[in-house]
C-alpha cells in the first residue's frame, strides 16, 4: 500500500511538470478564436460548416488547408449536452479573444457561463434573448431565404409541366427557428401553386440521415416533387435519396439548407440532385464578429441578418435550375427587400393570415 | 537446492499473482488499450504526446493564463465520472446475478425525467434535491424491476426487453417533458435552485455532492453483494441458477429484485446528471446521452466489483473531459472512443489468460507427477 502511494505521488509530480509545459500562444496580431459545436461537428455540411468557413476565411485560409488551426483558431465538438458548460469554461480558461457557439441549444449554457467571465467575449448564432455586454447575438431571417427556395421549387415544377405537384419539408428538432424555414418555404410554394399539397416531417434529430432518407423515399414514391430539409446532418439523407432516384431517371429534387449543398448532390458531371439551397450565411456573422474584434469594436448586441443585410439568399449553382425559376426568385428577393412581400416568422401568424395550411407539425415557442 | 528454490519462488508467484488477480489484468488491459491508441495516433501523423498531455490535464489540471493552477479540469472529470460509475454499477449488479441489463440507458432516462418532473411540478422546498434523487432511484428500480419480473416469471429475454424499454423511456420522456411547465421543443422551464445539487471543493466546475452519493452507492453495492445473505443468494443465482434453486434459494424473487436494484443505480445517475450543474433547465431529450451504454463497458473493465467499477468510471470520466482538451491539440476526440473500445475488446484477453492458467496448472501437476 505504501509503495502504491509513493508511486502515485511520483506520477502526479511528473504529470504536473509535464502538463505545465504549455505551448505559448503564437505571437500574432490576429485575434484567436474557438468554435464550440454540438455533436454533429463542422462536418455537418450545413450550419456548423458555415460558421467554420467564416472563421477560416477571416484568416485568409481554406477549409481544405487550415494552416493556423491550433494556433489562431480551433474547434471543439461536444459529444453530449452535459458537456456544453464544461467546454465553454475550458475555452474561457484558455483565454481566446472570441468564443463562438452555434445554435440555440447552447443558449442556456452560454447564459450560465458568460457572466462568470465578464472579460471574455462570446458570440452565438440563432439566439436573441440572452443579456450580457460580452455576448454578441446574431439572428437570421430564415423565412425570407426559405420563401425563395419555395418559389424556386414551385417554378421548376411549373417549367417541368408537373400536374398537381406535391412538396415536402423535413425538419430536425422542431423549434421556433425551424418553423421559420417551414413557414417561409410553404408560403413560397403556395405563392406559385395556391392549392399545392404540402407534407412535413420532423426527425427530432440533427444527425440521423437514415430517418430523412426513409421519409424522402416514401414521399418521392408518393408523387412528391421536391423536398426541402432544414435538419442539419439529417437532411443529407434527403439529398442521398434524391440522388438515387435522379440517377434512376425519376424527376425529383432535394433542396439544401444553410450552406450551398449543390456539390453534395452531384451524381454525374454537373448534374446534381440539389435543385437549389436556402443559403443562411452564418459565415457572414462569424466573419463580422471577428472583424469587430480585430477593429476593437466588439459590442454585446443583437444583430439582425435579413435578406437586405446579406444574411440569407438562395443558390443558383445548379445549371438545371430553370431561368423562369431564377427570374421569379430574383423578383421575390426584390419584393421582400422592398417590403412588398411579407414573410411570416411564426406558424401562428402565418396561419392567422391564411398564408399556410393548417395541420403542419411546425411548433412555435 | 534451497537457495535455488528461493530465487524461483518469487518469479513464479508474480505470474501466478498476475494471472489470478483480476485487478492486475484489468490494469494491464487498460495500459494495452492506451498503448495501441498512442501507436494509432502516431500512425496518423499526430503527436501522441498531446494525447497524453490532454489526459494529464484532465487528471491534475493546468496552469491558466493568469499563472494560477486551475483544478477545474479535475472537478469536471470527477463530475463526469459520477454517471459512468453509477451506470457501471447497474451493469455490474445484473451481471453478478447472471443477467445482462442493457437497459441502463432507459433507466437513466426514467430517473432523469421523474426528477425533472418532480422539480418542476412540485412547489420548491429546502432539500428538494433529496426527494428528486430518491424518486429517480425508485423509478429507475421500478423500470428495471419490471423487466426482472418478466424475466423471472415468464422467461422474457431481459436483453430484448431492456433494449425495447430504452426506446419507450426515451420517447415517453419526450412526451412527458414536452408537457412540463415552460417546455418548448428542446428544454423545459428553469429548474428550481433547491433541486440542484450543492457544489463542493471546486465550485467553478460541475463537481457536486453527487460524487459522495456515488461513493455511497459503491459502498451499498459492495455491502449488498458481499456481506448480506441476499447478496449470497444473488451470487449463487448468477453462478448457477439451477443449483441455487436446488439449494433452496428463491431464484425468481432474486432475479426480479436484482434487476430492480440494478435499475436503481441508473435512475440515480439520470437525476445526478440533470441536477449536477450541467443544466439550468429540464431537458426535452432528442437523443440518448449514452451513459447507460457506456456503463456496460465500465462494468466490464471494472470486473463487476464495486472498487473496480469506481476506478473504471473515473477512467471514463478522464477520457470524457480529455475530449475537449485534446481537440485543441489537434487530436480527434474519437480517439477516446477507440481507447474505450480497445479496452473492452482486450478485456476478452481474460479468457486467454484463463487458458494460460490452466496450462500452467497442468504443467505443474505433470511435473510433480513425474518427480
């Protein structure tokens, strides 16, 4: 027993000396930043990927070759929700100029940790209800971008001469944010086909593509023309299924979300199963926050990112997207910016205005 | 001759001691797992030193940028280890009685859900956390005991039943939590402060009194299993059910009771995670946390004993806290899962060692016979 204690003591001392040998922060004028993500990580080809892209862009590097990763910026993925607070504290203790968290699931943890570190600057996306002079919050007008892809899908169906086309929506975990996507999309579709049938489904998970794939297969078999997934990594299942069916010669489409997912849907040359993507330019907010830090102008405020601010948009990367659809999207874009078209943010409002059908699974807070 | 015997004796006794000691083989297996992981890290071109350093920081802490030693990492490690140990006890307890309780996850979810429902629905009172923990333990026991009764009375496979009940628990929890006050799609209203567990020693971390409760649970486990008549019956049932039945042990009762006690540990784990500082609001679960399943590995490494499970749980806590540290050093967090997986696989070496032991015994007998 005595021996054991001695060994343990020696080990502890050795370990301490070892652990103390910390790498020095790189001598650079550029700010340092850490991105904290949920379990899906920056490979979600969507939301987290966009935040990461903004960071990498700020340092003038590419996602393929992030040379300064580990010295100026890094990313930590939390495997489960009880790791949010410890991961935030770990980051704050290690002293970064900015700590970025993505998504509303982090709001509680950030609200808990931010007051403990008043000199540490934080940034969060999709949250506008936290208070604290050290938290910069970005909130997006997703309903406006989703309206555009709804218009694009419907116009494409019209150009293809589809009779009574049906449209699908797949969400991740239902929430007020995802409801904005669904309401905008449905309004966009209905602006072209006022009586189109809409189906929707929530996977209750951001990382289960198999659920979206099974649902997409069932819908496509049932005559659904186009499916928009706002479900993080889960939505990749929709794209995979659309790819399979398009390769087999079936005329069905998927719509990407957050990032331009055109390249994910490519199955042959320039042919992609992703008709368009609702672009939520999260990279613009991480970029903006870092620029503010560098300029010494960081303020803990809520920043609204709408279509007029360049926060949301649609992708015209797919060459098969018809000119009529593009023209209609551009028109809708102008109308939204000018205020001619008002896209609702909540299901309740949209329902009250008769802009969307009853019976969707969208939830408001 | 006599001096020769002296030099031979200690050497043989080390190997025999090693082969006979489950603790020593477990340690060897863990070291082997780390060794292979280090080689893997080196093979993919990362620095193995960083892996070790992140593990060390999660064990002893680190000097922060203000030059003060920061023990918060240790606190987080110990806080993470609480659910690992408790769910490990779940698996270990069932194993000792010859049952395979895959339902730790479900029992964990039930405990968590009941605790948050109680905390949110009942008017807060001082010491509310005690009621939350007790209720969670009780409901975890009921959830596990249900399977025990089915198994004992109707020979329903406890493996299938517990796996299925995991899903029932998860989606049932969603159903209930969505209807709690202040619930939206991913969280409920804030938990009352009276329900939260008191932090101690390292108040900046999530380390809280659940750590002592977990140690108490280990003692309870050891006491029931090793020191009571009930525990003797459990172990006898686990070793040979039919023989136990012949010796007049009530096997049916034992199986039901064992699953209930087993589930109680996981129910407690669920409440400890919820109230342990990582959450300020109740949870509307969208996926499993995985602690229940990790408990299986913890029990395997800990060889189903109280002390072993405790140590193995701490080890898993170290690995979990190290995840966020190693990612800053360009080591993928998945390496911790590889280590855990390797350890579980290498545990199978125990059977191999058993063979060696038999070989050695045979050789010895032969040698003595030929003398």
